[in-house]
C-alpha cells in the first residue's frame, strides 16, 4: 500500500469577529530551543557573533521586523566569485559548503527559519560532494572488496598464473588501486567542477538577494520588479524562484508562506539539476574499463621489459598469443564493477544532519512526520503554480513510495527524489545546523574588510 498523507493542515486564525484585529495564522510549532545567531553568524568576521540572539522558530510576525542580517555574516557577490576561483578543489569545497550555510542563515533571518531555503539544502549536498572530492575512503574500500569479492579474487589468481608463466612476480595490488585512483580522479573532478559551477552561478544570486532586501520592512513591488529584471533573461527559473522568495518574505499566512518557499526551492532545484546534467553524466560515464586495462597492461609490460634478454623474448611471445589479455580482461571487468559500486555509493548519497540518505532507496519519512509524511503547512497544496510543478516532477504525489532514483544520470529521476526531499524536510530545523561546527572558517580572506 502507498503511504499517503493525512490532511491535518492547521486552520487559519479567525478574522471575522467584530472589532477584533486580524491575527496571523499560527506558525509551524516545531519548538526547538531558540537558536543563537552565532550558530549561523559570519565566519568571515567574529564581530558578527556579537549581535542579539535570534528569536525562537515560530516567533510571531518575524518577517515584518527589521532585518537582523549581521554585516559580514554572509559572503558577498565578490566573495562568492573569489571562493569559486579557488584552485584547490578540497579547500574550495569547504568554502563553498560554509558559504552556502551562511547564505542560508542570512535568508533564514529575512524569511524565517521555520522553512528551509534552497541554500539550506545545498549546504548538505555540497558537504556530501566533499567526500567524493577528497576520495578519503577509496583505498580501504578497494582493499576490503578485493579480499572479500570472489570474482575479483578468482580473476587475480588467473592473472598471477599468467605472470608466473611470463617469469614475473604476482601482480601488485597497488597497481589495481592506482587504476581505481585514476578513474576516481575523473569522477572527483567532474563533481568538483559541478560544485564550483553551481555555487558561482546561484550563490551570487543569493548574495545579491540578501544585499538587496536585508533591511526591508515591507513589500516594495517596484523594488522587486527592478531586482528581478536584473536576473539573466535566459534563466527564467531563477527569476521565478527569487520572485517567490520576495513574496514569502512578508507573507503572514504560514500555509501560503511554506508553499511559496517550496515553490522557490523546487524551481532553483530544477535549474540547478539541469545545469549539472553534463557534470553528472561525465562522472557516471568515466571510462573505467579503459583506465584499469591501461594500468594493468603498463604494469605487465614494465615487468617484461625488465627481464633478461632470453626470458624477455619468451614473455613477449606468450603475450602475443593473447594469453595475457585473456587473463587481464576478466580482472578488468571485476575491478570495474567494484569501482562502479564505490563511486555510485558516493554519488548516490546525500549528507543530512546526523546521517546520510541513500538516493537509490525510497526517501524515508522524517521522524517528526512519520505518520503524515509532510510537515503541517505542506500536507495539502493550494498554490496553483506549485501544484503544476509537483504534477510535472513528482511521480508519486503525496507519497514517498517510488522516490528512489535507480539511475542518477536521469534528470527526471533526480527531480522526482528532490521534490519530495524538499517537501518532506522543509520544516526540519536541524538543516540550519553548521556543517562544520561553530569553529568553521573560510580558507580564503574576504574581498573587503568586514564591519560590525
């Protein structure tokens, strides 16, 4: 049976009582402890942590208060570009992840943290990308897999038999690991390049949004129109998304506000994933077999060249019979299969606070809403534009069954998963947690002096 939603959406507060002032609808009652500003304060400048405490989630009329986005608490457009220009992919990923977090916090101060924004989710996606970029688990994974995999062990034994016939020692395991390392370099580069591209493009738009509206206390249609007109004409989804954020900023109905936030998040998500398509295809379609075959053939050829003249001629003769290829090919296939399992495990996993989600499995319901699947203000959808987006991208509407992405190279499968991820987790306050703890710092200096 499909898990379906329960329609327990909070009713709006009554406004038809005579002489009674209109009351805003109650916000989503998640009731975590009040979040201190220093959790999401500037990691460019410690002075930003001297600001007053933020209100607890769900505080009334939060969006109508003057902005409390501390100066220097988020990367500027220039800072975003400086981070994207960093050459070291590992350090750059750390800076991108932290930059997304600070932009997420800045938007949260403006729009309210009862709803995650796209940059909130991007923080954790970027952190997960860092695991693939750093390649930290590859040697142990391969060594363990080689020892426990029957097909790999059998293929290695056949190659070792051929090596003895050639007068050579057994094939070094390190050569196989080197082949995997070269293949993973290609995967990691594609992931790092995609991480860099998206942050440069979307991160600077988030920075510009904060710069433009951080001190506003009311909706200014003319200002919004001027701001939106400056977004690139060939990126309509971004224009529509940031337009929805401007509406959400001063929306007092919590149901409408949550829907506007989800609409904006989904549109940026679709734009991002469309832009990432060539990077994902490149990472998943790395010529793994060619890489392994090249490394193994080089190792065997080097061994043959080092033999004494007579033994060298005999080994070369045996090589020309196809004996070596017949033994090497099954090993190449087995090692390629192992590597694909490893790279898929890395690519098809999403870090979340306290754990990770496997994208090849159906999205589990969040613990807070296990029975109802979605948070209260998103259990039913009224916004016509959001309804249309969900009907186009969500293959199992109002259910988490069938969300698993079996082929991550398919845009439709990625979006089917992401749409429900955004909707089911949008009210999770832990998404605003610092990805590297409170001691995180940018590994680059800000482009301008910070002021408090």
